[in-house]
């Protein structure tokens, strides 16, 4: 289940991609299939181990070239362990809503993206997220350690990307069918197991069926509902070849 539209993202074979907040690798694997070199980065070690163990199996199945560079790095989005201008493309998927100092993360993205490179930022969309917060305080921080600390608007995401030096170029929403699922989870107890509630369990089965089978009916319904109910907002932005990161500008000023 991809949130980023790779056609809009224009990922090319041979590109070097950072998948920040990679989770269990949904964007990583798609990038590898498309011939990109990928660094999968997350704070959660268990998820990185899962990717490390799964990738060779996908190579054996012939899904992508085993010669592609693919590494896993445990890292903090506000202090990324990569040199300046390391990546042609960056995906920051469902990360920034967890980061108290998100401006530091935006600056890091600007630092590591090559001039002319592209970033795709995905965050929970405003309306579905507000409903979740209103239904249950257990859905977000401070009740949840490491949980969501803010509700983004698209204007805020674009403004912070622009402030870091990026040029936003487009946006869309995704996963409208997932919004009611999370409202249900919040209503019955977001910390409860899926099987604890019959309605949640059946809706979860529907989502699994939709992801695997991708039937015309649900795909069409989601496409029509995404502009209003899409659970995730995706904003794409480019780094002008004429711009440099704030850290590079500071170093230049110090040298002068």
C-alpha cells in the first residue's frame, strides 16, 4: 500500500533514495523494483531488521536486482547521519507529525537532498486526523509516548518546506478508506487488539482484501473520496540547483 505516487515523484532507475520512516518497507521495495538505490531509515530497529531479512527473499523471487545498493540505517530525522547532497530523492512518510522540532527535520532534508532533487512528505491529513484526536486522547501525544504531536494543514507543510528552501510542486491525498477504520479504532479503544471488536475486525479484513485484490469498486470509491477523506496528505517539493542548505550557508558565512 503506497502513499507516495511514484509517477508524480518521478523516481528513476539509478536514483539514490532515502526512505525515512520506512516502517516495514512498503516504499523501499517499490523503489528497489524501479531500480533505485535505497537507504531505509527508521528509529525502530525491529522494522529495519525485518527489511534486512525480507529483501533477500524478494531478490530470490526476481522482484529486483540484487546488485542494487540497499542499506538499513537507524537514525533520527533531525540529525541524519548522511553527508550533504547525498540523495536524489527523499521520502519522509508519516514521520513529521511525531517530531517536536520538525523545523530541524525540514532543514536536514534540505541539507541531504542534491540540488535538483525531490522530496515527498506524507503526514496525516487535517480533517481525518482532527476527528481521531477528538474521539480519543489515547490516539496522540502526550497520552502516547512518541505519538502525534501536531495536526498539519497542507498550508503548514508547504510553508515549512518553503522555509527550508524547497519549492513545493504538487500534492494529493491517499487512503480515504482508512479514515473510517481509524475513527472506529479510536471509538472502541485504539489500544485494543483488532480482534477484540467485531466491526473493527471486519473493516480490517475489508482493507486487507482491498490492498491484495484492488477491485474496481473500492479503487474507484477511494479515488473519489480521497480529496476530502484521504487519511494521508502527500506534498512534493524540489530543491533548486541554485539553493543551498542553511548549514552550508552558515559554513560559507563563517569562512568569510
